[in-house]
């Protein structure tokens, strides 16, 4: 499942989406580490909430990645 992002229309937006992707990648890494730590501790109360939180960030990140790829393909076809 992915979060759909508005299409990228220019290079400035493209750079902004790249920055957003990088920021979300760091959030994914942080949330993965927290989830792994909770799993190791057996903190069952937090595990499901943490999984959902990680899923949401992954969805947002994938939507940005999809928009970046679409823009890159469009640029290649236009060249």
C-alpha cells in the first residue's frame, strides 16, 4: 500500500521530494531500531503501535519514491 503524492512538475520540486525521501528514510531507520528494541524486550504493549507507525512512514516514503521515479521517467522520455 502506498500514499499517492502529487506529481512533480519541475526540478525544484524534484529536489524537494528527494530531501523528503531522505528525511523519511532516516525516520524509517529510527523507527525500525525502536521496533527491534521493543521486540527484544518483549514489550508487547508497544509493538503493535510501533509497527503501525513504521508502516505509515514506509507508506509515505514509498509514495515519494514513486513520484520521483515517475518524474525521472518523464524526463527521460522528454529528452
